[in-house]
C-alpha cells in the first residue's frame, strides 16, 4: 500500500506527493515515460509536459489528532 496526495491545480498542473510506499505514474504529456516515486518524492507535471521531480517532506496529515 501507499499513501499519497494528488493535486490538480486550476491551471491543470498536476502534483503527486508520496508520503509512504511507492507509486507508479504514467504521464499522458511530455515524454510519457513511466515514473516510479518512493516515500518523500514529489513530481509536478505542467500542461506543456514539463516534469519536475524533487524530494518533499511535510507533517503526515493522517497521523494528526
């Protein structure tokens, strides 16, 4: 299993942040190469197909009381 957050903004930029586990992503724009993201990784895909990949850590929202 995996815990992740997928966000599509008003300008159609897609952001996927993986909190734990791993996620496979197949973009429909750009080079369309399969991406595999692990814990702490984030990818942003613009409508033009530009892919930006980095590491991102934030407080785990599922463990808050």
